[in-house]
């Protein structure tokens, strides 16, 4: 059913719940996980730092998932997270997008924006939201 699953990670505690949930599904379906992080930066100096940090984080997660017997790839997007996730999921031929949610209140979501809502609006690919066990403040 789902062959290629893009798993959007933001290097927060929400990632643990997201990975736990999606690893079970991927194992049952024999899916490939595309571990994905957006490098969001505003200057050339911060670009290099963001890219290095994203690569290191994804490599660590990929190694952990591989030890669990999961087939994983990594990809790094650039720009505004919602737009990057939607565009890259298409380019990477993904048939499911998974995003962990922080459980913010509606006021916080309005102030900060919601990556999940942007992705929902910008793609036709099914979207799975994994809510953190309790609201997290990272």
C-alpha cells in the first residue's frame, strides 16, 4: 500500500513518537522510510551549519532504524518547511507523508503557523499526523 513514506523530522522530542509509530507501520508494509529534515536558514553562514546538523541527525536516525531492520533513505529539504515537505515528497515519489505534531494550542499554532496545515494544503499525497503523547515545549 505505502511503498515510500516521507517522515518529516524536526530534531525535537516529537520525533521519537513519530518514529516509533511509523516504524511499526513500515515494518508491516515493507515500506522504505525517507527520513527527511528541512534546513531552514536565512544566511549563507547559517546554511552550512543547518545542512551539517541535518545530515548528522538523519545519519544517526538512519543507523538506528537500520539496526531495527528498516529500509531507510535520507533527504534534506531547504526553505519554508511546509512547502519543502510537499514539493520534495512529490519529487521523491512518496505515497505517504508523516509529520509529528507538537500539540500546541490553537493560539500558539496561529502565532507560529502549522507545517502540517501547509503540507495538507499543498499536496495531494495522504498525510499522517502523529501527535506527541503530551504537549511538548522545545
